């Protein structure tokens, strides 16, 4: 199993490698998000770990790439220091950092490895109506897109649906026909310094819908 590590070099990198190798995991290292995309676009990955200072130094484009990655792969943000060791920023759990790291590795083992996306998301804003696959359009929730690609989209909303749920989503300025979207991740209100919402991938696109997405990305 291969996991990408985005971190500073030196003790930080060595500590991550030592922990992961002890648990049978191979780490592919990069010092920036751009470097990861440049060197390892076609490498199959089961997840990624990102050192928090790397996020703080990231450019706007890199943060967009990171958001796309977090919508697809299992991921964990960590902070390491010589004095305190690991701090695993895993908001779904109150366990210790080592326990969180092991829980993260477990998720990675259950994830089908895939390469980094080649279709970068574009910052496009569409008014959105979304409702559960087994629901009704009249119960649709109003929201808007943060970005969109030929493979998926990120939607800003204070009431994100749970991961693995399937939605019908219409982009009002594009077409009235709904897209089927699988929710990959969600971000609750107040968890991070960015808009709450969710990321999803398109399912069962027909030729007409692919043409509409091509128009949206122009």
C-alpha cells in the first residue's frame, strides 16, 4: 500500500516514514502539493498525509488541488514536533494521535488505490438544487458550487449530506436535467476556515451531460 506524504524534510519526514514503515506502509514523499502532482500523477495511492505547515504555505491553486484530493482519497492532517511528537488532526475521533494514525491506515487499506486526478477543478459558481436520489425535487436544498470538473464538484452548504449518499443535483444556469452525484466527503459548519459543504463525483453521465459539463468548464 502506497500513501503520499506532504511534509517538511528532516525529522518530520523521518518520523512519518518510521511510523508507517513499522506498519507495512510505503510513503511517497513530496514537499509541496505541486511537487506531488508533478512527480506522482500516475502513481496509484491509497491516501495521503499532509503536514499542516505545508497547507499554510500553499498557493491558491495548490489549496484547490488539495481540496480535490480530500474529496477523493482518505486523508489525515498532522503536526509533528521534536518535543511532543505527532498530533493527528482527525476531527471524527477523540482517540490519541497514534490511534488516529492507525485508524487512518485502516481506512486507506479499505480504499481502492487510484491515481491523482488529471482533470483539475475550475472555480465556477452555479446555483444548485440538490435532493436525495429517493426524494422529490420539491424538497430540494438550495446551495452553490465552489468548483467543478468533468469528474465531480464541490458544493457549499450549511447542511452537507453524509458521505456515500447519492443525490440528484441540478446546476440552474447550465441545465434543468439533474446529475447523479455520489457524496465523497463533507465538511461541517465551523470545522475549518473555509465554507462548509461537500464534494461529490458524477455517476452514470450520458453524452448530453458530458457535453453540458464541457460547456460549464469553458
